[in-house]
C-alpha cells in the first residue's frame, strides 16, 4: 500500500520501548565519533597536514538509521557526505578516514582508493589482488565514490537493475552464488538536495519508476547547495513535492516517496524500515527525503557558511543539530543519564584522536623510510663533491620542510644530481639508482590499474582466426553480427543487451533481429531515449557480475552518455586501485551517414575523455564480431564503433562465428607497398584502399594499415616497421583536424620513435572543422574521399620526385 506521507515521530511509549538501549547508546557513540572526525579532519587541513577536506557532519543520525537496513549483499552508490553510514557498516573505520584525508597511497591503510581520491570517497573492494571476484554476498558493498554531482545516480540504477535480472532470469542462478540471493539486494543511493537539480537525477528517477527496481535513494536536504538556497533550485522548493507525479498509486506503478526529518532518530528508524520492505520485497524504488539536516562546518574546508547563511539560520542549525536532538531524545526516554552521555562523549573524543594519531604516524612512516634514504645519499654526496655549498643549500631547504613528502625528496635528489652533473662520484650513482627505483614505484602507486591487469585482460585473449568452408554463405554484414550475438546470448545467461530500439525491432540495423523473441525481454531489452542511464545500467550490472552490452544508437549520441562513461566507467578500475571492475561493452555506430547529427566522428573527444576504456573501430562486421567475442571473454570495459555503411555489405559467414576472436592493439596490413604508409581505421579503410589502387595506377605503391583498435594502439609497433620500409606516413580519419590523427601521430612518431625513419613530414588527412553537410555533395566536401587521399599522397611524391610525379592541378 503506497505510503504517500510524511513520517512523523512516534508518540507511543510502547514503540520507544522496543528500542534496544545498547543499540541506542552505540549509535550515539558512533555519531559522536563521526562528528569529531569531521572536526579534527578540518583542523588537519588548516594545519597543513592534509590538502582538502569535505565531511558528512550533520547527517549522522539519518545515516545510522539507514545503516540498520543495509544487509550483506546490498550495494551503495553514494557521495561524499556518507561517512557515518560507511563507518556503521564497517566499510571504513576512523583510522582509514584519516588515512584517506592524508592520501595514504597504500590499500592496506586506505583500502577505498589507495590514496587516489580525496577524503570521504568510500568504496569496498570487490576484487582480490589478482582481479578475481570476491563473494559480494558476504560483505556490505559500496562502489567507489565520485565528486561530480549526481553522477552516482546512473550507476545506482544499474546496481538495482541487476537485482531485477537475478530475480527474474532463472538461468542466472548458476552464476549467482557470489553475487545475488534471488535478487533480494537493494541498491542504496544518496544525494544532496542541490544535486537533485541535475538532469541525471531526474532521468534516473524516471528510469527506475519505469523499470521497477529495488533502488532506495536518500536525499540529504540541508536546504543549500554550497551557497544557493533550494528555493532557487527546486520547483515547489522541496524535492519530495517536485516529484509527486512519480508517486505510485493503487493503480499506477511509480516510486514510493517518504519524507522524514533528519534529526528525528525514532522516525528515521521507522521510515527506513518501511522503505526497506517496499524496496526489498516489492522491487519498488523508494525516495526518502531526509529534510532538516545540517552542515555544521559548511560545504568544505574551502569556505565558511557564515558568508551566506543568516544569523537566524545558523542559530536554528545549532539548536536542531541531529546529535543535539538525539541527545535530548535519549535523555527524555530514559536510555541514559546526563553523566552517562558525558562519559560517552569524552570517550568518543579520545577514540578519534587516537585514530588520527595512528593514521598520521603510519602515513609518515610509509614515506620516511624512502625520504631518509634519499637524505642519507645526499649527505654522502656532500662529502664527495666539490659543490659542497650547493648540496648544503639543498639539504637546508629540505630540512625546513616539517613533513617531507615523496615529491620533496625527489626534487631534492634531482637538484643534487643537477649540481654534480659534471662529476663522477659513487654517491651520485646511488642517488641515480634511488631516483629510478622511486619513480618506478610511484608510477605504480599513482598510475596503475588504468586498464585491467588481471589474467582476464582482453590483451591476454588468444587470437582465433575465422574459419570458412566451401559452403560458407555470403550474407549481409548485419547477419554476421546477429549470429555472433545469438550464440553469445545462448552460451552465457549473464550477457544481455539494452538500448533504444534494441528489443522489438532488433536495433535500427538489425544486429539483434529476432533475438528478443528468442531470449526474452530481459535479455534483449528496449529502453527509453536516455543514454546516460543506459550507460549507468550497464556499469552497475557489470559491477555485480553480469555482462551487459549497452547500445548507444549513433556515435553522435554518445555525448549524452559521456559523463558516466568519462567520470565513472573509464576510472572505476583506476580510482579503486584495482578494487572494482565493470566489464561492459558499449556498442554504437558511426561514420559516413549523411547529416550534421548522424555522421559525426568525435573520436578525438573519445580518446581524450575515455582513457580506461578500450576503443575498437572495426572496418566491417567480421572484425566487429571478432571484437565482441574477445571482449566477452575479458574484463576491461570497451567501446565498439561499427561502420554504418557496412551492415548491408556482403561478407562470408565464418563457420566459427561465435568463437573466433580479433586481438586488440594489433593493426592489420590491408595492402602492402613501398612508397607511403597510410594509417587509418573504420570506414576510412575502404576509401583509402580505393585511393591506393588509384595511386598504384600512377606508380605510387601505398602500404595501407588498419589500426583496428585505437586503445590499445599498435602494441607490437607494426606501423613503425612499415615506416622503416616506406620512410613516409599519412594518418587518415574522419575526425576534425587535430583529432584522432593527432593521437595516432603521437602514438607512432613519439611513442614508437618512428620519427627517425622518416624522410618526409608526417601528413594528416581529416574531415573539415565542421560537421558534415547533408547530401552527397555535402559528404564529398566535408569528409575525406578517395580524391583527397590521392591528392595528399601524390603531393608527397611530387615533392620528392617532381620529374616522375609532376604537378596535376
């Protein structure tokens, strides 16, 4: 029965009596510890021991109530105000809170991110040190937090959607032992009232109401988004009122909306118990609007809320602080005396200080052993060098630093080595060795796990060539994809596909034609036009052991899903330092269709923003199918961009269409030649090959290379070997000037040191700076065509040998 009501404080003594005394006092102690951690954390920043601080003070009591309904196996997708909630679940303790504040780069002390994220960015660890899944049913699960406002919401939808799939797809039970208990898990989310003004929030709420998934969102409403009052952000001022149209009724599906005050311990307990029953049992999404929470220290250490809050508001916040009200409630209902509570308060302060001191000691000790060694070698150098005064000055500057960091030691060592650059000293060699080791170790500390480092990495999938027989039929390219997807869905019930028009009509280009009818609506699923949450559904499901294929209908539409791709998926493995993975595939199509909004090639945007995601650019559907087979055997997220003009291109159907694989990072030489190397990919392969045949007719022999994947790029330096032979190179694609061609050039000329083999300046062939105009003429004059390629290559040869290749035009 829909609640559709504000939860008010219980007035009956019998209900109060049901509260366990020890539970209440333990909650009070934990609330105090969390609050004092915030206060001490702020002081640590102002003392210079930490870089920045942002805290969850003012939300302690609501989060204690929420933690009581969070079961092992459940998932959280929250934001940087949830410290009490996570402390209550033992996902993070006080020492780890401070370790993260100091950016301790050791997961043994800071297991959430290994020092890669600022404080109160929590996350459990779903993987062991080898990248293997841990048992999610034996832990309180939390995805690794992010700072961008509301970006936690799309992934939250996916975490909840996974429960729906686990509950309703019987074949998944064989894979569910470590991931789901018949879909009974709730996905818990949290968000501030200010971030509720983001479109991502509304899109997620709408999608959750349509899908009917166990998603429970808590809105911490302190009435401000930094300095902007909620009256300037939310229609009807309150988010629960603004969302009234989503409220379910007796005859209409929707979401359940509950409003409760953030300082009312008793009402919060009852509200969350009810929310849990609706969400867990009925799989109905619930929004709990937690109103009248406060933010005693302001938004962060970057500013003071006294600048924008009135005196009256500040006085109200002090009087209605949740811990103050909690204390009053405890005394009123006889759970403890004033003396008892004072003792708890004093103990909490001592506990927090002790945890702070331990974390600070461990953080400094982890650095001291390295920096002391550097200082020792610098002292040895001082005794050997003729530049004693220079080294003494470096030592003095170093000793003035109260708490030297690794970077301080490296700067001192580099300055010392520069000072003695002309001398041959034994201490100099010690310093050089220390510096090399330290740089390598810090590269591991801060730059590891951008991509999968497990045995399941796509780079470890063995290549299996497509096999053909005398009877292999020649079919449309889309039929190859269809057969590939059919066999994938058949062999692994964890695989499912979602996207606009993917289900009933089998996608706009028929890659999934007939597969919804064969495998059901939960395996091949139509979605609304909501790219952001399509990506979010995939991220959350992939983090819970499923294998989603999420379709973005056209490459241009990827922009709508870019934020969760960029801020979440691309960094999930990195920002958790290998603690999480999300092996999902994003499928889209692009190139060569006509028009401003359906034929863009924003590859430069993709390459710049999606590091952490592999990018495959197959030229035909055989290559695409091979990539899908590779990726479905591996654990790194990937984007596959299919060519729009190849769905009806004729290709032979491989006999092993469900098994053959295409390796990532291995270019293919499509045409051998000796004069010019042309590097390209995707739809441009056909255009370049046509131009190469035209050039061959005039005596210019091109070597055409299809890179096949842009990330990873040519791991065996095949392009460099080609340039050694031709001494000339052209990079061709459909992106804007300086886009993907610049990336390919940097990877080859700089990354592979191919510059040393060049006899001519590298050349790029690109589209115009604008999107393509409509029609055949628009396409011809907007994007590269065989004539462009011919002319560019001919110009190179004309410059080298004008007698043999005279000017044409």
